[in-house]
C-alpha cells in the first residue's frame, strides 16, 4: 500500500485539479482520494514539502536505439531513464537499425516494454527503410500496434509520396507525424542561421527551411482533406502558418530544449547544444513558450536523443545532433516555466500526446488503475542518470525532482 | 599591460583592444629583430611547439615555422597527409599523443569551425588557432591590421573594404572583429550569394557595387575565392566573378581615391586581382607576408609566457 500525502493535483481532466489531496494506492489501484488528510497507516508513505501529483507523463518521439544503436540506448536503459524522468508511456521514433518499418519490428518494441513500468507505443516508419521512396506497410503495422507513423527526423522530400502517405493513412487509426524541414535548404547546416552562426562561421539552418516544408505540407493536407501532427516545430513563422490553417486535424509539438535556450547558447561551440531542430532565435523561443501555454502547441516532448561520448566529444561539425533530456525534463521545465505555470501546461505531456495517438487517458478516480507521477518542483534535481547517454546538458543548480512513478502494481520509488 | 588577457589565441573575438595593441608593440620589436644580420633571439630555447595542420597550407605553415625558429623554439611539424586521423583516431587522441612527447604549445589549422576552441578545453597546452574552417584566422587578421597600421597609422576611423567570398572566409571574419576592436569601419563587397544574410548584425555594412565600395575605402582587402570550401556553385563562372568583382588596373586608374591594397594570398591572378594591380605600388601584399612572421613571433612569445612548466605535458 502506498499513502501519498498532501499532493497538489495537476490533472485538468480531473475534479481534483489544483486541489491538495491524499491518495491511497493498493494492489495497483487508486483506492482512495481525499481532500482531507488520511491518517497514516501501514505501507509506504510519500510526502514532500511541495509534492505534486499528475497522471504518468507521456513522451512523444523518444529516441531509443534498440535495435542497432544499443550502445547509445537500449530499451532497458531507455525505459528506466523514462521512468526516472516521470514518464509512464513513450512513443519511440522508428529511427533504429534496421529501420522500424514492419510488424515484427513493432512487436519487438511492444514486447520490450511489456513488463515494464513504462509502456511502449512504438511509432512505425512511414516509408520503407525511412528512405522516403515507398510507403511502408502501414496497415500491417497498425494491426501490430503502431501508435503513429513517421520517418522521424528525416522528412519526406518527395511531395508525391507525402500526398500518398496522407491519403493512405487517413483511414488508419495512427496519426502521421512529420518533422518539417527542407533538407536542401538546411543542407550541412549546423545550427540556426542568424547572427550567432554568422559570427561562428558555421553554416546555418535557416528558419525558412522549416516554414517552407510546413507550407508545402499544409497545401497537401488541404488537397487530400487529411491531417497531420507537425513534430518538433522550432520557428515562429512555421507555427503561425499551422495556426492560420485553423484545422482540427492539425497539431504540433515542441522540444523542451527549444523552450529553454536560444541559438546564442552555442557561442562557445559546445556540442551538447547541437540539437535537431536547432536552438532558434530568442524571438522564436518566446513565441513557442507562449504558444505552449495558451494551447496553440498541444504537445511538449523531451526530444531525448542519447549519444555515447565519442559522438559528442569531438569537433563541433563532427558531433552528432541531439541532447539527452528525458531524465532532466522536469528540471528543464522549471527553467523554462514558473511552478504556477505547470497546471496550464501539464496536459501537453500527459493527456494531449495520448489523445493524439488515440490512447486511453488514465483517469484520477477511485477504483481505477494507478498511473501516476509524483514530483517536487522545488527540490534539487537528481542527476544520477539511468540512461546510457553522456550528452545530458550541464545545468546550473537544477531544480525539480521526480519522486517516482506508479503504473498498476509497478513503481520505482527508491 | 605586458601580458595577454587570454591563455590561448583561439580567435580575435576573445581579445581585448589592449591585447591587440600589446601584440603590435611586441611585433614592432620582432620586426626589427628579423631585419638584423642575425635574425634570431634565444627567447624560447626551452619551449617545444607542434604545428598541426589538418588542412593544406603553405604560407601560414612556413610563416609559423619561421617565427618559431627565429625565437629558438624546438619545432615539430605534423600534417594531415601523415596523420592517423585518417585511420580513425580522434583529434584529442592525436593531439594528446603529441603532447605526451612534452610539447608546450600547439599551432593548429583545422577545416572545422570551433576545432581550436574544442581542443583548448580538452588538452593541457597553449593553443594557437592557425585557421579553423570558416570561423577565424586570428594571426592573419592581426598581420593585416598591423600592415594597415604601418601605412596609415592609427586604425581608428579608417575605412576598410573586404571584397570576395565572405561566407566561407575565416580571414574576413577575423579581420572584421580585429578592425572593429581597433575602431575602424568595415564594409564588405561580393556576390550576394557569398555574403552571409546576417552579416550586418555584426556591425558590417554591405556595398554590392565594387566601384562605389572602392571609392569609399582607405584600404581594400581582396580575398581569394575559396572554391575548395564551396559546396555548390555560388556564381556562374570565375570569368563572370572577375568581371564584377575583379580589381583591374583599368578600374584602379578610373577611381580618384588612393586606397591601399591587401591580399591574404595565395593570389588567383586574373580572378580577384590582376597582376598589374597585385604588383603595383598600392599593393602591400609582400609587406603582409613579412609582417606575418613578426606578428606570429609576437603571439607565440606572449603565449609562451602563459606556459606553466610544472603542469605542462
């Protein structure tokens, strides 16, 4: 039995939202929720000065390199890291080797999370081998349990194939996730194109490379009368285009790193901050921050991209893109937002990604299975990472500690 | 000020105007030394310097080597052709292996921006950036400014024009930073495809018309077209580039403005500058080469002062 004492509930879908409650979890179920303190009984007691409770967090588009890149992250380390970061569900990108573009690969990923506290909802490849040439077997992967389709951070360069993908997937349950980037305009770019890239002599990735791809895709979506999720938008202008289209069939996400830093952070060629999409201008950062708060961006993701030391401890151009972030998601949140903002943005990493993938949203009600995240935003962050990655950003006295997650009968309380 | 504010020379960006002034004053002394009958001083007899060139270079490498030898340092030369980098060794391992042979200072040229800064964080040695991709080439900028100072005196208020491929040029970027720190005004001129979109954000004006730009300036620095660093064709042909941005005698004679001409070399004669202009009295190209040795002696001498022999590799 677990007794959670005086926790501030952050769950807009619940009648307890923003209230301070006690919870009793027993045999994997929430058996009691009370606004009044429950006398301490048997079992584990969880309390903290500024204890918060929400449904378990969900990360859209996590990179777990299993199979193929297990030296960066395998399911064991990746899911342990996710749980440590407060997540009870992840939808990993298909950028594995071989590329996850068939039913057996989907099943492999689902099986990897079968007995874990973190459930795995794998994203299937949109094109065969992620090459952007032919559609993968989307129906077969849907039947096997694919949660969405995407070529990850590759984009579908060929507009004809993108049109076919939109048409073909429209009748299938999983949504289409596309990271919009025109790779020819962005070619060999190392960071956001702007004053900082100019003064560093680094080839820039212009903001227009993202906007141009969004504009193309919006026209294709209009033509095919379909929908899409724009994964990890990083620029103001691209988001404005999506909002102007004013369609319920469209949604977008943003990476936490794009809300915390701007491109000036790369002034000293620190490869930890070489990420994709790149850290953009301060004006982009502020616009995206506001958009997440007011719901114009629906999903916030960690964009966790783990790497081994050799991938980052090298010349900036040789360093791989990406930042390990899933275990510092809360500390990064606390850098980008104030604690009082949490109740406005919590849905973006709890219920909204699950809604997007048409998954069941855990409810905070008595007699239902527990799917909870417990955290204290004011405690110092725990930086003993479970991930294999070495590319976590260096943070100055980070705040925000995950006390543990519960999913059914499983929990990871120390 | 008799000591630099930095431990490495990674770029002009990190220098204070007082550092530049100190380097110039020290170079004045070494310029006098290299014009003596015995052109050598014993200053760095106990110092070993490795010249690591991961990118082709002739004049910069020779200039550094000569500067080091004029200071009596022991010199180790290493170039990409002989390198184990091609066998998959990391830059840090390569450099640490060399430092294990008790080397005090590394002069490095590398094709990637930020390589010198990365190395300075990772290895225990003084680092001199001899050019890192399209980022910086600080000693070139110092010798260019030093050469301008010899002709025009104080750099403050001087109008300097940089012509050519600005996007791929570390010389342009370092020159811009150096000239601005010393109070000069900088304009750039070149094909719009080779001018970075955000160049004005670093305080530089753009003049697309070469004639107008030359009428404005006190000094014109004609850059070489960096064909090796261009990943696509940024202009239709060298002939067409030369027609628009080449400095010819005819153009020079038609402009009523006595500006000084610089070129960082190597010259593509007949492309960015014709032979008559390169060899004319207005050109101080060979003075730049001579000053390069004095400037590099000054930089190495001043950085050697920062070597802690107790902790040195």
